[in-house]
């Protein structure tokens, strides 16, 4: 099949690379610089196993362009995967999706399936449909088309594996023809369950899943705070809870809060949608508040142990919102490091992939943060250390050496990644979350 993808962000690019194993895929982006880079085989994001896939298919079944007109004309299935960033009030900013819909209406030349891949408010598929119809009427032409909602559930850092082995494929459409075509698009999946439903339900499944997972994390984070007060250990509590198949052991890791491009944005967008429809999602609202609180409590924990932070130098490992990605969108590190700086601390940081992005997001704090070339440089002559993201490579660090680099061997492990490390337990003052 010939497939076009508009938007080469995380979702669009990874979807394009995977589909190009089985179809001819052209990805389009209005950012010319990005397209030029991609055409020079430079991948603009860091994502496990993506380069292998990209290099295998580039120029053979995977192409890049900034010409949206040609993309629409030449492809039978067009995915919309442009960003839907939050507005001030938390609702999703739909201008990019609508812009693409207008381009489709202005250039459509035969039957097409238009696929909403971006996370969009419930009802968007219908709006996209009406925009395309309106543009066709302006042109005084008419072509059949269908709009399908097909949300994506990939996790950054694990996106390629997630997309190769999805738990389910959700297809929202009322058109048998479009459903058949979408089944052909995904016919390479062996035995993956498909949920076929209407567009509104498909759109809701995405928000509902993300808000549920965010709520699960906030729940264990709040329990972690209580565990600390009553002498329980949240790691054992999560283990004991997770063995109940009805609960499941995933997304029960307590930490300094969730971040990223999805959970914070989608929880807020869902509560906004609820408000507009005269409903109140009390649980999701609470999950949002608890997440903000978790970051605050993490800073308070540090102050409670250390006292005045004025003129302290703090070594921080990990900045990205989760390991194995360079993405710092809504990362707890942004809030926590700002707060530590406000208390008068100097910060030294290291992250394997996230430093460049963190630096521009924290451009106002350039004088307060020293960006280092490795973990050891970041910890040298620091008063104590904090781990904010559980990168795998931190597990291999030589803590005997780190003990000598620090002024005092104090470790705030805000992701509980070293909880079982015997050397650290015996040689460091160790503070985790909920333990
Ligand atoms: C995705 C989904 O689209 C979003 O709905 C979901 O909630 C998170 O994941 P992501 O792929 O991370 O977003 O977005 P981003 O990295 O911002 O990429 C969007 C791409 O679309 C950018 O490359 C941008 O240049 C491009 N774009 C944007 C267009 O090509 N045309 C536009 O009109 C707007
Ligand atoms: C999420 C969803 O998992 C994915 O299905 C959807 O398509 C996009 O949003 P992503 O944001 O990439 O994916 O990462 P995820 O692994 O879900 O982590 C999100 C945040 O939750 C991270 O900040 C992570 O550190 C935090 N988290 C996750 C926890 O604090 N505890 C956990 O147990 C799991």
C-alpha cells in the first residue's frame, strides 16, 4: 500500500519506520530543516533501535518530503500525526490537526482513508471530516473519503518494540470499507487483538488509558508518602499488590512524579473535556494534583535531610522524563532543579541524551547549572547527589569511586533504582521514595 504520514515527531516517525517494513511510506513535515536532516539520514530523536529500522528502509520504502500536496495526492491512506500541545487551560491545541485537514480537503483527488493518529479530543474525527468536506465544496469537487481514529500507545524509549508488539490495535470508524483498509495496513501483525468501534470511543480509549495509568502512578506515589510515615516499604507493597492479577504489577513504581508529552497533557485535556460536558472526573483531577505534590514532596525530603541549601553544590544524574529518551517535556527534573536553585544551590548535571534539550528549556538558569561530560564529573566535589531518571547505565557506576568524589556520601534516589544495592546501603546515607 502507499501510505502518507503528516508529522515526523515521535509518533509519526516511528509509525512511518515500522509501516515501511511492509508498505511504501512517505513522511511529510512542514519543518523544512527536519526534512532535510531526515533526507541526510540524520534522525532528529533518540529512540532505541530506530536507526536500524530507518537505515534499512530509507530510500527503498521510506521517503521524506515537505510537499504535503503531493503526499495527499499520491497516497491511499494518510495518517495525521502532528502534535496536539496543551493550551493555557489544559485543553489540546488542535490548530495543527485542523491545518492538515484543510490541506487534505484542498488536495484530495480520489478516495482516501484519513487516519487520526495524534491524541485528540473526543469528536475530532467528525470535525476533521467536516473540514475536509468544507474545503472540497470550496473547490467545487467531491471525492469519497473516510476518517478513522487509530490512537497510538507507544512509550518513548521503548517505542519500536511497543509498536512491533502492541497489546491491541484500536480502529474507530463507521465505514466498513475504511475498516477493511485499516485491517490491510496492519495485516502484518500476527494475532494482535483489534478493537473496532466508533470514532468517539476510539478517541476516548486513548485518553482513558493514559489517564488510568497516570492515576495508577499517582496512587502508588501517594501511598509511598504514607509508607514513609507508618514504617511500610512501598516496593514490597507494590510487589504484593501487583501479584493480584486484577491489579497487575506494571506502573506501580513510586518516584518523583510522572512527566512526558502524554500523561500531564492528556490528563488535563480529559478533565477539560469532562468540564465542557458538565461532568467532573474527580479521580483524574486528584491524580494531577497528587503528581504536582509528589514533585514538591521530593524537594521537601531533600531540605528536611540537608537543611539550608544555600551554597550547596548538588550533583544530579538524569534529566529526561524517563530513561532511554532525550525527551525532557514536563520532566520532573525541570521543576525539582528550579526549586533547588531557588533555595540557593548550585547544580551539576549529567544525562546521557537529555542535556541539550534540558539546556534550552532551562535557558534562564544557565549560570546556576553546570553541564558535565559524564556522571563522575557531575558528582565531583558535590555536597550530595540526586538521581532523577533511572538510566540503565547508572547501574554500572563505580560507587566506591563516587563516594570519594562527593563531599559526603548522601544519595537521594528519587526513582528507587539503587534500593537493592548492598554497597550503597552500607556506605551511603540512602534516601529513596516510600522506603
Ligand atoms: C504525538 C502525537 O501527535 C500527540 O497527539 C501525542 O499526544 C503525543 O505524540 P509527537 O509526535 O510527540 O506527538 O509530536 P511532535 O514531536 O511535536 O511532532 C509533531 C511533528 O509534526 C513535528 O515534526 C512538526 O514539525 C510537524 N508538524 C506540525 C507538521 O508537519 N505540520 C504542522 O502543521 C504541524
Ligand atoms: C505513555 C503511555 O505509556 C503510552 O501508552 C502512550 O502512548 C504515551 O504516554 P510515555 O509517556 O512515553 O508513554 O512513557 P511511560 O513509560 O508511560 O512513562 C510516563 C511517565 O510515568 C514517566 O515520567 C515515568 O517516569 C513515569 N512512571 C512510569 C512512573 O513514575 N512510575 C511507573 O511505574 C511508570
